[in-house]
């Protein structure tokens, strides 16, 4: 009876959902026919739907529930701050204690790299807003230095930097550019360091990494270095399909931006807060960025919060030369969001989640993922900390991809859905980003499910 009642609820919710709710990134014709899966509750690394099915969430929601679901400490922190001060802005010379505490904490967590310090933070409510902030901040920086012609921001194809006009323009998703006349002016793109797709026959990872990085220099020279404001990139491309660059890529990018004096923006909306086994990913790759975008994992997704870590090169100019920077959001430094973020970072420290991913569960996930290389459908299997990607191929020996790459990913995703596993399909790549609390035993459980879904896709 209970089950029947739940099923009736599901149908009713799906009908209302389809009648009233415009979902992000969704084909509503498809949604109306099939009905959305209604997710009702969650705990640890699992979610449940309205039919009572238990699902292992290998995507941490949308790469964000780093501390796992059901963390009472985070709910308590939000409740207490709501009762004390639910909102006050930090415009016009006011501030609030959680925002100050969080800014201080982030400045302590962000490591200094080759003399570059990150002592200032600008808050927003999302990754998209943070990247909009970056566009305004880098252009303001060059204006203040008397070089207003430095406007162009270089990004990469297939990058994801958000969904606002500037975010979607910085991103390199052709499907997004096709809608709404994007990119906005002065944003251009270069190729991505995707070895499997873009390497030439016989080319080594190291050589390909250098070649891909030099696309940046070619672009700078074709535009004129004196017109280029910044280069933005994700240390590991996430939504584009977990594209992990060869080890030679980032050092060469750093050499090029340094040579031409161009600002470097590391978009760590996915990669920060333990995802790659470090608090910030620039540390892992030895990058020296000027600005670092963050969001998602800072609150483990319990409440929206994002921001930009502003390195001293930019902060000094904005503060000392700046006057008023006419930019900000009502919810910049929202006290409840900041209180939840603080509780989340403290929890992650207490449970040593970052170290666990770096030294224990991350290497174990890599070991287990390597075994998948033996599967007849798997052309490549790569991990970096707690992100991982598989390329599904038609013929391994010939590195031949499927003609209908979208179809194979969707087919595999449908098997995941049926088998109680959330894995994401990006074309013919299947990707995961599990909650950082996942144990070795749970990694084994996830790998069994992945294996089963791959077998079913064959
Ligand atoms: N930047 C990166 C690297 C992302 O992965 C995302 C979202 O997935 C964003 C920016 C946009 O963040 P939001 O969806 O919070 O606006």
C-alpha cells in the first residue's frame, strides 16, 4: 500500500513538474513524455527516489556534495546563523562576522605559490557569477594600469565556466554558443588538451601537452599580446568530460602567460576543496594563478556560495589604485551561506577528507579504474583525485570511436539509471566525481556497478 501511494505521488509530482517547472539544461518534450525522476532524500553517498529506489550518487549531485549527504553539523550551522542574523549585506561599509571568518579561513587555506599570496576573497552565490566577476575584475585591473585596450580573454573549447552571458561565453560549449548569440565580444577560444581526441598518431603525452599549450601562444600572437587581458581554464576540464591534461601542459601555459604578462584565471569550481586531493588545484599542478574561481564544494552544495580568490598582484592594484569597484551581488558574503561554508571546511579538516583523497581513497580509485582498461568498451580510463573518466570505443585496437557517440553514452547512462548508479555521460565519455567521504568498500561497490553497466552497454 505504501509503495502504491508513493507511486501515485510520483505521477502527481511529475505532472506538476512538467506543467510548471522549467528545468535547466533539459529537453521539455522529452521530460513531459518520460517524467523526471523525483529525488526525495539522501544520506552519505546515496540518494533515494520517490519509488523507494536507492541510488549510489557517483556525481556528488553536480560535483558539489564533497562532505556527503545528511551532515547535521551543516544544517545546524545554517539554522543557528539564520536565527542570529539571516541576512545583511556588505555594501556601503557594513560587514558580517561569518563573511569575515570565511574570508580569513579561505586566505589561510589557499597556499602561497612562488611568492603569490591569496589574501583577499570576493564572494558571490555561484560559479557563473564568480566568472562574471572575473571578467569585470581583469578588465578593471588593466584599466587601472592604463592599458584599457587589454580586453580579450582567451578560454578553451569545450570548457564550462557557467551559464550567465559572460560565463557561457567564457565556456567553450558550442551548443550554448548557438543559443543567444554568444560569445560576447572579446572572448576567444583555443583547443583543449584532450590527448585521446587530439593527439597525432605516435605523439607522446608529453609532446602533445606542449603542443596543446602552445596553441595559447599562437592565439596571443595572432591577437597581439597588448590586447590580451587573461587566460581562463579549469585545471582539469570537468563538464567537458574530465579531460586531464598531460603533465607538460600547465608548466608550458605558465611560461607563456608569464612571458606575455597575461593574467591567469584558474577556474576551480569543481577542482578545489579536495576534489583533486588538495584544497586548491593550482597547488597540485604548480600553477601560479592571479585569480581562482570557486563555488560548489566550499559548502558541499548545502547552500549556494561562490567566489574569487584574488591574488596579491590584482588585489594590490584594485585596492591601492582602485576607488570604488562598481560590482557586487545582494548575496555577496551572505551570512548563512558563509556560516555553512565554515562548518563544511571545519568538517573536512576534522575528517581529513582532503588528505584521504590525496593519500588513500584517490590512489585506490585510480588503481580500480585502471582495471577497467581491460574492458572491451573502454578506450581510456583516467582519474585525478576523485574525478574520473572513461572513453567508450567501438574498436579498441584501432582507437575507433562510435559514429553515434551521443547514443553510446546515453545507452550506458540508461543502464546506470536502472542499476542504481548516477554516472554522467558526456558524448562517449562516462564520468564520475564521487563524494569525498566515499570509503574503499564503497569504491568497490561503485566499481561493481560500473562494471555491470558497461557489460550491459556492450
Ligand atoms: N565553472 C566550472 C568549472 C563549473 O564546473 C561550473 C559548473 O559546473 C561553473 C563554473 C558554473 O557554476 P554555477 O553552476 O554554480 O554557476
